[in-house]
C-alpha cells in the first residue's frame, strides 16, 4: 500500500500560535521563517512569521500530514493563497484573549472558505474562557458566513491538544471522502 500524504494549513491571527503548534507536533525539525517582530502593539512577542512554517507528522494509520503555517499578519496575505493550494484541511487558531475573537474567526474563515469544496476546517481557541457558552460567539460568526465546523478549546503549547485538533480535522476529511478525491480511489 502506498503511503498517503495530505496537506494541511494552520492559519489565524498574529500570535494565535501557528508556529508553536507546528513545532509541538512535527516529527522533523520544523522549518520556520521568523523575523524580529516590529508590531508589538498588535502582539507583544519576539518574532513573527513572514513566509511559512513547515512540519510533518505521521498518523497512527500511516497517513502522513504535511503541515504548513501561514503568517498571521494581513500584510502577508498573498502567502495565504500560495500555501492553500492543494490543502485538504485548515486549522484556524484563535487567540481568545484578543479584543474580538469572533471578528478574527470571521476574517480567517471567510478568507479560506473558497477551499471548502475540497477541504475541511477545525477551529482551536486558546487563552480563552473555556466555560459553558464561551465558544457561542464563534459559532455565531461561523453562522454569519453560512459555515459550520467544529470549534474546540486548545492550548497549542501542548502536543496532545494539537494532535486532537488534527484528529478532528482528519476525521472530517475522511468522512467527506476527501482523502479519496485527493489520492484517487484506486490507490
Ligand atoms: N498563555 C498562553 N500562551 C499561549 C497559548 N497558546 C499559545 N501561546 C503562546 O503564544 C505565542 C504564540 O506565538 P507564535 O506561535 O509565534 O504565534 P503565530 O500564530 O505563529 O504568530 P505569527 O507568526 O506572528 O502570526 C507563543 O509564545 C506561545 O507559547 C495559550 O493557550 N496560553
Ligand atoms: Mg508564526
């Protein structure tokens, strides 16, 4: 049986943890394109991604996931499209402590919605209040776009949490039969 490979994207606003998430799970040394962060008002951290992150992980069933992280800043938006090509899954990471997480989700889900014929979405929310109803505004934001996808709390510094996001996403991809579409039903 030939090894099956799938391309997944991690996206979301600056500082949500895309680079952190890929580092947390990659079984190869993750590739990063970090530069010093000059936008400390938006997000107070040392560095920011300007082109992409890259990592790889093999699932228990043998499927190999190629993980691409986008930059979070809208000025690098041209990379979002380039990185999206051929992706069958999108992980949108949301920082629940930012001023308007629902608006962030609306922006990113809207920008990646064009992939939904051949891809699925999962949303991971960090730093937020994980209490009952805390995710409701995010589900409402998805509803405004006419979209529905799973939204779960996740601390992407924890490998287990990132793996859970990937499992939720990969299950949707399998249920939708996108793994067959991407790789041919005969293979
Ligand atoms: N306290 C807390 N910190 C978190 C959580 N998730 C991520 N972080 C931290 O937030 C920072 C995220 O930084 P990056 O991984 O560079 O974020 P990014 O999304 O790649 O950002 P850009 O590339 O600049 O768009 C890291 O320092 C993480 O350790 C969380 O749930 N709680
Ligand atoms: Mg990054």
